[in-house]
C-alpha cells in the first residue's frame, strides 16, 4: 500500500523538480500550493494523503492531511470533506465523551476554515449544525449551539436549504421551545419558514416522495410542539388564507391544524372549511360544514349541505346518518314535519337495523297538528307516536329506555273509555289518521 503511494510521489517530484529550493507556504502568500520548497512539501503531502484516503487507510492519511490543512488550505477543496469524514470516524470510535468532543471540535474547525477559503457559508453552517447535534445534544446549551448553526444556515440558504437541515431546524426548535429557550412567536415563525421552503421544494418537484415526507415531518413536529395554540395558529394562517383563499393545500393544512388543537369554533376554521368544500366537495366535508352552520344558526345552509353529503356518500349507514341529521334540523329548526318524516323514512330504508328514525317519527307525530277538530283527532296522534316508539325499541333494544320514557309520557294522553264510547269507537279497533300523515293505528285508552 505504502509502495504505491511512494511511486506516485516520485512522479510528482519529477514533475516539480525544477521548483526553487526556497519556499513560502500557501497559507502565508494566499497561493494554492505555496512557493519553492513549501510548494514541493504541499504537493508531496497532498499526494500522499489523497492516495491513502482513496485506499481508506485513514490513519496513514491523517498526518499528511494535517500538513495540507495547516500549510496550504486552498490546495484542495475535497480535503475539507475528507477531513470531516475522517474525524467523524474517529469520534465514532472514541473511548469516552471527552475524546469524542475533541474530535468534534476539530470538525468544527475544519468547517470554519472551509468557509474562510471556499465560502458556501450557508451550506457549510447547515452541515456544521447537523454534525454538532448528532454528537452533542444531551444539554439545552448544546442544542442551542447546534440550533444557532442551523438557524444561520436556513436564513442564508432559504429555498436551497437541505432537507436534513430543515428537519433538524424544526426538531431543535421544538426542543428549545419546550425548554423555555424559544418564545412561541419564534417557534411559529421557524415553522412558517421551514414549511414555506418545503412547500417551495414540493412545488418544483411535486412527485417527490422525499419532499412530501419532509413537509409531513415538519407539520408533525410543529403540531406536537405545544406552540400550536388556537391564537397562534390563527395568527400564522389567517394572513395566508386572506392572500390565497382558494389554495387547496393551504386550506387542508388549516383545517387539520385547527381541528387538531380544538379550534373548530374559530371563524378561520369555518371559512377555510367552506372554501375547501367549494373547491373539492366530499361527503364528509359537506357533513362537517353542515354541522358548523348549525352552530351558527344557518339552518337553511346546513340542510343544503346535509343533502350534498347524502348525494356524495356511498356508504348506506353514513347516508342514513346524514338523513337523520337532515330530518332533525327540518323538524326542530325549519318546522317542516312532513318533509322531516320523509327523511327519517329514507334513513330507515338505508339502515334497517337502526331504531332512531322511528324515535324521530314518533316525536314528529306527537308534536303535529291534529287532522280534524274533535277530541279523538289529537289523541290519535299519540297512538301513532307510541306505535313508532315501540317499533324503535323493537328494532334496537339499546333504545328501550329512551323509547319507554316517551311511551309512558304520551300514553297518559290517550283518551279514556267514556270518550272513546262517546265517539262511537271501541278499544282495539283500527283507526286511520288522515291528512299528510295517512297512517292506521289501534285505538287505545289510558
């Protein structure tokens, strides 16, 4: 191995044989190799270090590398990458933390000198922060030091920031926020910065799974940081929503974040949900938006959205649930008993194992105007109401308590025997309730 390196060195010496015996180091005069003897020394050590490095003989390469690093720092750009690689391996094999951190300090020095002679400060600071935090993250002070490198890198690189730098930027920010070292405003701003860069990357290459994972990772770190309060999220997202209220990706993010922090009653959540539903309607989005409109007493709008949810839904039980919601609002808020019964019946058809539609129909009948002027006309509504309550518990035994309470309550309003006899009727006979109800029931007394 060393014979190969020596042979390579002889070739270099022959090529540089005409150089003067007098010298000056590159670190002193700013030249690549220096001058005279120092130039020969630089070329010789550069060649030996490179040859040993190629052979992965790092212990042999390091002495020559150190000379190049100290005496001719502009001789080779790759020596900075190689130097970090070699000291990182030494740190991994270190017997104790003191030795490990000493190697890390050397890596930091290598990065600093690389910046001095080859610029690329933003990019190098990112790599510097990554290496620092990979080895020193046991104390808040250590994490703050690594965070400072990363923060400077992101501020300088902006959209050119590397994925690993952005991910670590948010991880360190979250840790420092929880430790009280970063304010909520700074944590939110860091997320906004990192998220915007990730979104830019994805816009340039939307098919990239790596960029998508990065974006999701940033969102997850922020959502779990504790900084994502309602007030903070609205402060973050409201300006973005005002600027691009039809950005589907932004609307989705707003809804997810606000829902995850129990901010569903905010105006921003409502408006974002409304905008998203217009752009990309779905059964669930229509349903949730209908619920929000109910909270705001927008009952007509809610009924339209429930119907849209029904039209878009493919699962029968979910469709039945939406019909029940629609039936309930039509009965309780819009006062249309006939239409409410229609919706309840549709729900019963779609989900025959549910007794809820019959509870609603029973309530509608008990609360309806009688079809006729005599005493029996009103009492007859209680008969058919109780019929439906009984059917509800027959279909679904879990509704028995609720149904029995209604049965007991309305049975008290059945006519007595004398009233039945006065109208020429008899308990047990069939009785048809007319008008829009048009149902037949059995005559009963209390």
